[in-house]
């Protein structure tokens, strides 16, 4: 059963906020908004990109695969949130509210 658009939006907004906090706390950089181009602005370079991937996997428990290593996927916080949501949704068990019968 697909998530309601409102639930997906609130998850996306929460992930975006957490990503901006992660940039500040772990990478010591300020991201002005979820649409800021992280490469053009100089926030992400190759070293910080690798650090970011490690922090994303640790914080969100969402492994990022090589197939996601496209510049546009990491161009801004909004795009990164989409990648994380895609991985989290793919790993959720199927059932009502994300729970399987054995979990209820």
C-alpha cells in the first residue's frame, strides 16, 4: 500500500532538516536551504562527498549504492532526501503501516 502524499512529504521534510543538521554537525558546513547547489557553492567536494555518504549510511541506516552515484542525486539536500527515502521505502516490510503480520 503506497504512502499518502502528505506522509511522504512530512518524511521528506524531516529528512531534509536532518540532512542540514548533519552537514552542520558532522561536516562543519552551513547549508542555506534544501535547494542550494552543494557542488556549485563549494559545500561538497570529493572528500566531503565521501564523508557525507558515510554519515548518511550511519544516521539514516540507508546504504547508498553505486547506482546512486549520479551528481544530480547529491546536487542539493532535496535530491539527497529523495535518494534516502527511496532506499528506506525499498527496505520497509510490506504490510499495513509498514508492519508485517508477524510484527503486530
